C-alpha cells in the first residue's frame, strides 16, 4: 500500500459558487473534529470517479482542520480482473463465473498489503469492493490502523449477483457505517442502522470544471480537429460496457441522418483498475474508422482534465448513456457547464437529471437519438435546460455538500 501525495486546497475558494452560510456551517461542524486523523483507501490514484473525488476531498478535509491521507492498494492485473468481475456482478451481471481461485487471489493480494498499511487513524474510509476485506483480514490489528471503519460503495448494486454479493457481504461486519449513493442500492441484509445515503459531488474549482475562456475551448477543440461551428455531441466515460459506448455510436448514426455534419467525441481515461478499457477502446476505434466525424480519444492522446473541460463546454449536447450507473460524475460536470444532458435511466443518473427540465432520461438508442435531435433543433430550449441543470448541481452536487455529509458522519462514528 502506498500514500498518494496531495497539494493544499482551500475551502474559501468555493465561496463564489456556494452560499457563505453553507461554508460557515461546514467549518463549524469540522471545528469540533480538529486534528481527527482520517485515511481513505481505494484501488487507484488515476482514472474514474473515486480518484476524481479523493483528489479534491482529501486536501479539503485537511484545510478544514482534519488530518486526511489517501492510500492506494498494491495489486496486480489478475486482481483487477477479479475486482472488475465483482464490479460487474454488483451491477447485475449474473453470468459472472465466480470461483474459489478468484477468492484466494483476492485475499492473497490484500494480505500482501497489510504490513505496509499506515497506522494511527481515527477513521478509515474504504472505497468500493477492491480493498473491502482489509479490516476483516487485519483482525485484531484493525484498531492499530483505525479506530472506526466506514465502507463507501460507489457502485450501483441494486440487483447484485447473489454469489458475489454473498462473498462480499461477510466483509461488512467490522464497519461502523456504510455509505451508498441511493437507498435503492442498499441490500436488505445490510444493517439499516449503519447506513448513510449520500451522493457524490463535483469540484467546481478544479481544472476539470472551472470556467474557461471561449477562445481556449476553441483552441483545444481545434487541436483535436473538432469544428466547434458544427453540431457536436460527446460522452466522457471509461470504455466500459455499462457506459454503452456502442449505443452512443448507434444513436449518433441516427442523428447523422438528420444532421449530416454532426460530430461525436468519445473520451475515456484508461483507468489502472479497469482492465476491460483497452479492448473496448480498440473495438470502438475499429468500428468507426470510416467516419471522420467520430473522435475516440483517451489519456493516451493526452486528454487531461482541462481538455475534458473544453470538450464538455464545446458540446451542444452531452450524453451519458449508461445502462447501470453508481452516480456518473460526468452528468453533473456537464450540467455545471450549462449543458443539457441526455442520460440513461440508470442509478445515480436519475438523481442528477430532471427529465424534461435539465435534460432527458432515455431507455434506448432510438430515444437517445430522438432527444439529441430535439435538442440540436432547439438551441434556446437547450440553453434553458442547461441553466436549470447548473442550479440543480449548485444545490445538490458540489463538493461542499458532500464534505458536510462526511464530516457529520465522522462526528457520528467517532463521537466528540
Ligand atoms: N474522465 C476523465 N477523462 C476521460 C474520461 C473520464 O477525466 O477521458 C473523468 C470524468 O470526467 C469523471 C470521471 O472520470 O470525472 C468518471 O467518473 P464517473 O462517476 O462518471 O464514472 P466512473 O468512471 O467512476 O464509473
């Protein structure tokens, strides 16, 4: 296990976007917990939503007077293949073949992390299934690492594979609290008195989400050969079957019959803990080679946070056509930029899109295409929806709200 370095951030940077009252309340809550030592543990420091959240929240917890650290587990590719199966099984894939060899490699990898775990924390937050068994494996040594343990599940686990859920269910016991994004994700055998429902959030001050000059947006898009004068739609997501990138391409092809000059960009970071990514990336690239208006890019093409910010700002419509979704930070990211979002009617996306007011929830490729056409035909309606969506994000999905949930939970589990 290794610690991830962080750099200083200030909660005061949020004052232009969030009410002073909300920030003062947060500071007041945190004041009671000065010096509380908090450790976050997850699987990767790069790629995907959890890394995105921790990058912001760990230094802000420090700024609020806590002592927050972030550690990632050491694991090999076979481990991430197994935990991606767990992820897929959580999201409802019932075809996963789960066996004892997978269980053994999962345990062996986590056991290999025990001796390098930092110690002396008040609260340890374990994110998602990859490191979930750590407190069970630590046994009595658990208290040396942390006095209180919280499991944060970011995945849509409303309908999990029963064998895989049965396997992970046994790891819940040592946790003082479990945090889920929606109440629908809480399985009936999870102890209800230890559950908190809290949605993730985006950082409006980060390079991914902060305001940019129009000229910067145009320049960066030009570097990727995107013509901002022509209709432009995008989906920003890992290359993962649940994000349905093939469905997005099919929807785009229908839109193209009506808008022949429309362009599509699929941008996806190839996350360290997501071994499926490269295969799907290659599949999409080869299925679109004949169409010069489809751009498929990733961190391999130097697509970083500011570039994603530009793509989301340049788009006329942002799509997040997931079939299952824990939350989908990309929805709030796009709405914050004043974009109407078309999202699959799945998990956390339904929290973030008010159907018909801030975008549309869709159930099929055809519906996704029809709604995209509707928005491209009516820029004024798109603008109004985008503005309404931005206010929804301001109220519910900015970092300060999530930090308030965290600090309140720390006060509950660690007491005064
Ligand atoms: N992301 C990125 N570059 C990409 C694709 C995605 O930085 O090429 C970011 C995206 O902007 C978002 C995060 O990765 O902040 C993905 O989080 P989300 O909750 O949408 O999905 P997850 O990957 O966690 O399933």
